């Protein structure tokens, strides 16, 4: 499995061995509606790819990566690191480079900045100024990052995906066909993470958006388009009642995932906690479940 070059909050890399085998065997267009770090889509086999995420800063970076030769890109990153004297101990250099990026933003500089930021996170304030602190004694452009970036960029060169930066409700998916496939990994309503708290320069996730997403899922099913959605039904003793009601009222399959890389599938009535993948089709034959 290829790994995103970004340590994206909520990324599904560790769950890929459980998630991808549940996808249809043949996909014409793979649509990743909340693509984030693109861990899922980059590992899916399809004829065409469409990644969408409201975080246009990440997509801007990925669009840039897709035009680059991986060896040349890494050479240029090394040049930036050397010229700015960046290291996991040089906080002064990091702060100077962060100020430079905020005055002169560019995709490659954002990636370098992330490589030396706390927990390798992308974080902006409401003025879209990068404000993640220095990852002192921890963050740097490691050999693992170098390898992941090389393989990721090479894969982008091969699949030539489309990247768009819209809120999901602004996308027109009415032209999708039965052999197309939509994957959704939305912000989790019952968690409070940096990607959905409304304080990182991007729109927060709320019940209204959650319900709009359910309406979209209904429309996709009506158009005979298969979809799969990652979510959680329980988190820290908090129940996702909206999602539970959606499951009860629709014919969907719920697959409970765990980090031991085992997978079990249950009828929607008996679903408990932890991470789940919900599909509108039978994974054994790919047929859409009838409402």
C-alpha cells in the first residue's frame, strides 16, 4: 500500500487492508469526495480518478506534485532545506521560513514547512496563515517521507487524477454511471478534531451538512451508483444517533473495522462501536441493496 506524503488527521492508511477489499472489483471513475491526504484513492484500481476536498491548500499541493518528476521534486526540496538551514533543532530557521511562506505561499514550500512542523500537521488560522508550531527535536524531512513522496508522486504521474476543491454539496454527481464509485470519508460528527472544529480556516462540519450528505447518498443509490462511507457509530461513549437512524431506515451493509486488520460484517441492527464502512451494495457480488 502506498502512503500519503502527508500525516493527515483522520487518514485511513492503517485501515486500507480492510477497506479496499470491500470496494467493487471494477471501477470506471473513482470519486473520493473528502480526499484529504488521498491515502485511499491512491491505492484503488480504477480507470479514472477524481479527488475532491474543501482544503484547497492540499489539493493545490497535489496538483503541483502531479506535474513533477519525483527525482527533481526531491532535489528541489533538499535545496530549500539547505538554503534555509532547516533542521529538527533550528526553530529560528523554521519561524523565518514560516513567515516567508505566509508572505509568498507556494505548494512546494508548504510541503517543506509541514515536514518541520509539530506532528507534521497542516494548520491555518482564519486568515489562511500557516500557524502550526515547530516540531522541535521531532519533525524533519525523513527518509521515510522521502520514500513516500517519491512513490506518491510517481503514482500521481501514472493515474493523472482530477483534483477539485469544493464543498461536497456544490458538486454535480448526477452524471455518474453504475460502474462509477463514490467513496466518502467525511469529518466525523461526534468527534472534535482539528479538521472539523471550524478554527483552521475552513468550514466546520455540523448536523446540517451531515444530513445533506445522507441526501446525496440517497440520490446516488437512486441513480444506481455504488458508494462506501467511512464513519464511526460510537466514540468515547457518544452515540452517532443521526447515522444510526440513517442505517435503520435504509438498506445498507455495515462493516465493522478494527486495527487488528480483521473484518466482520453485520446487519445494521446489531452494529456497535468503533470505525465502520457503510456500503449501499453487497460486497460479495457488487449488487446495490434495494431500499
